């Protein structure tokens, strides 16, 4: 189990209702998407379901690679 590193300003998204609300705010189908700080991938999974043209993830925490 990994814990949020306050030095990196981490907060892990775990509420699926919030994830759905975020995803429904933007159209990602056939778009190039950049996700900064994907963490444990809760949002990433939902982005992939919307079939983006490409998805680039940038994660600074080596423990989450």
C-alpha cells in the first residue's frame, strides 16, 4: 500500500462518483490527452474507456510508475 507524499502534494482520487463527474466534463474521444500525476490510475482507467486518440501520463513519484 502506498501512501500520499505530502512533499509532492499528492491526494489520491478514490471516489468513483467524482471520477465520473470529471470525465463527463470534457470530451476525450479521439483527442490527445495529457494526464499529469495519474497516481494509482483511477482517472486513467475512465479516460481509456472514452477512447482517446493518445494518452500521455506524467508521474513524478517513482513508487507509482
